[in-house]
C-alpha cells in the first residue's frame, strides 16, 4: 500500500519537484527554503513510490493508508502532521 512520504512542490515552468526534508515541514516553509513564489509552484505530496500527487489524490492515499482519520477533499500538511502525530518544523 502506498503512503505519503513528504510535502513537495512542483515548479510549473521546469517540472522540477522539490521535496520537503520531512513531514514536519509545510509547503510555505519549502517555498521559502527553495526561494520560490507560491504562484510559480504546484503544491502537492510525494508518495513512497516517489510519485508527485496533488492534494486531492494525496488525501485519498493518506486516508487509505491510515495516515489521517477523517475523509477530506484535499490534504494539507497540517492534516498529515496531526494524523502522524508529528510536530511542525520551525524555520530559524
């Protein structure tokens, strides 16, 4: 069964995928670290099979894998952290 590995960004222009170091990171923190603007990237998640998926598909995968309890339309990093009981990364 596939699980969500980490939040990720996909550069709309180049197609490059930038993965967060862990589920403790939010998309906003990854954008800041990669020096990218929100409008230039697509926010999503990378699965354990290294596949980039959008928030809707990620929500279905996370629910099926037991990573979140409630069925939701779109997965957010807060949903995943709550489900996995992981504290948010604070950038310094």
